[in-house]
């Protein structure tokens, strides 16, 4: 599973990455985490505000920090469990 954090590295982006890592651990999955800071690459996902969370190339949230429980659900859904 690949999880991407889209954003320039602001505190909200860092917090989203922390939550996503905790959620992956809680869901019991091994994930590759990638930080996408390039504006062009971020815009390719049609994301207008950051931070954004992408799980297996699907944008799950943007412009907010979702609750860890939401992220766990998205990860489990992507795993098919």
C-alpha cells in the first residue's frame, strides 16, 4: 500500500503524516509513505488545498486533517478488509 501526503511540509502536513503512520500501524498494514511537495505533482491530483491524503492513488481528504479513525477506515477499505 502506498500512502502519500501532499503538501509543502507545514505543521498540518507533518501532523497528517503522523496520524497516517499511526493509522497504518493500527490497521496492521505495511505502507510506503511518500511526501509530495512539488506543486505541479500536487495539482495533478486536483487538490486545491493541503494537506491532502492519497491512499493507493485515490485522494481521501484535502484541506483538513481527518481523524485517525477515518484514516484507519480508509486504509482497511483499500486493503479490502
